[in-house]
C-alpha cells in the first residue's frame, strides 16, 4: 500500500479541508515519517508572518526529505496568496493548488505522475458533504459553516484570497452532523471566518439562530460556536445560545481592541459601547468567553494601549489570544505611515501576555469546588494523570483538567464523566471523577 504524509497547518478550517483530502485518499496508508511517503501534502496557512514562515519552512524541509520518486503537493492559503512567486522559487514541488481544489487532490496526484500540476480554481472549496476522515479524536469533529468574509478589517488579508462570505445551507450542515453522529461523534465545533454572519450572504440576518434551532432537534450532541464578529453578533443571538439545549454558553468573539480610536483605524464597525454591552450580556449566565487582541496596530497610542490593558484586567476573559501586529501586504494597515517600532510592538504584546496569564488563572479559580460534566480523554503523555475536558471548553485551545483520583473504573475515551474540581495547581485545574 502506498503511504501518505500530511502536514496540516493553521486554523481548524484548514484542518477540515485536510480531512477532506484524507477522505479522497483513503487508499493510502498514513505515515508520520516523510522520508518513506509516496505522497507528501502541505496544507499551508498564509494569515500572518509566523504562520507563513512555518508553512515555507515545512515545504522546504519536506522537499529536502522526500524520497526520489515521491510527489510533493502544496495547497491552501499561502499557496493561493503567493502562487506567482512560490511556484518559481520552489521548483521541487510537484503539485500546486490553492483553496479551491481539496476535493480534487486524488485527480491531481494521478495527473502529477507524468508532469508538474498547477491547479488554482477560481472559487474557494466549500464542503458539499464530502466524506472526510476525522483526525485527532474519536468523538469530536469540526464543522465548517462558511468560507470567505465580508468584513474589511484593516489588518486582515483573508478576504483577498478567500473571497466574499459563502455560507453552506442549513440542511447540508445538519445532514453532516447527523452523519458524523451515526459514526459515533457527539461533540462538535462550528467554525468559519465570521460565524455570526452565517447566511447573511443569502439575505438572512438571523441565520445562526435558525441553525441553532435545527441543531436543537438532534439529541445527545454537544456543540460550541467559534469566531463571532462583534458587528454581526446581536443580543438576540446571545440569548438564543443561552436558551439552547445543545449549544454551549461558549462565546469566541475576537474583539482585537477596546479603544474607539484603534477600532476605527482597524475598520471594525462596532462601537465600544455596543461591544461592551455584548460582552457583559455574555456574562449574565455561567459562560466561557474567549477573545483575541492585537498589540501594536498602526496608530495605537499609549493611552489606547493602557485602555486595552485596563479592560482585559477588568473583564477577565476566560482565554485570550494575544497577537503582535503583523504587517501584511494587500491590507490598508500596510499602507499607513504611523506604524510602531517592532520592539515596541513586541513589548506591548509581552505586557498583554502577562495580564492574560493572570486573568486565565483567575478564570480557572471560578471552577474550584464545582462539579462539572467533562469528556474523558485518557492519560497524559507521562501517564501520571487522567485528563478530561469540560463540555463547555473548546478542544486543545482551552486546555483540560488533570485527574488524580477517580471513583469510576473502566473509563472510555469520549465518555461523559462528572468531575469535582479541587484546586488550581500552577496553571492547571486538578479534580476528581465522581459517581
């Protein structure tokens, strides 16, 4: 049997596309050793500089490691965004494609046996119930809601290579969830660039609320929604999530900043007053609120930065991603003359990181003494503890709880267990599985 090596980089939407490719290449045996693979695929990320550097390094490493007759395929966002230059600079690649041909990877491989293949379809691939191979979990799966984005954030180049918002139909998403449930999956994360704008491209302003209503008709599943956008998130949507029997009170809404001045520069069409109203509404019930912020955006004054620091301390997000501003060509921020020195950008990101470390621990402390439902995930790598993940928390990015005692035996991966949390040790919650 021929062997396949796949490097999937970047976000969960990329992971979904990689899983579609695995579904098309089921006849291949997966290998973790690139030098023994007959086909090597890199699904690249082209979002910000560190992600671009990782993608290029991976391509070059695999080009150097692959055996003589192996095929190297490069797909995804970086490939789409820089196709003209990359094709010239890395001739070792046998197959080049972008964000529109994940479901054709098997055809491209066949074609590449005789010649170099360059295929960039004009439309972004949007899943139409392709039977993908879920990776990383036997009970959790990501579901793609849409591709593209209609927002015009000054710092973001995604719409330039992913295009306008293109939402999947509700019935198609429901069919995919039901199909995966029939295979044993019961925990789902819904993802897109802008999930709160779901179906707005079809003239439907409450698309996500309608989807939640349909999801609630499916029994025995657990759902979280990723990546809400402040300008299209409504109080009604928040209340719909609170009232859902299936969708968790999980709010992943990247605010990027809290200063009116910086948000205006970022071209984020949402007032600080409305933004804060939404955030504090999310706290009216027991919930989990995650966000992202950018340090050192062009035009960020000292008082803007202090305002952001103060709000992060005040609000106490459960988790925060801190990004140092990345200067991306083909964005309006790239053309600004008021960019900050790189050492100041990095210093501000470091200060935000220190604040976030403290607020994360404070968030963990609110679980101490509570009994919560969690998914059982087995042993830690050192086999000293069991790990569980609360139903409320997102896979991988939000962490887990360490278990040093259990009243139950013969536990299975994906099983829902009750956990009594005892303490925060360092930056970890520690608890006990109870009957």
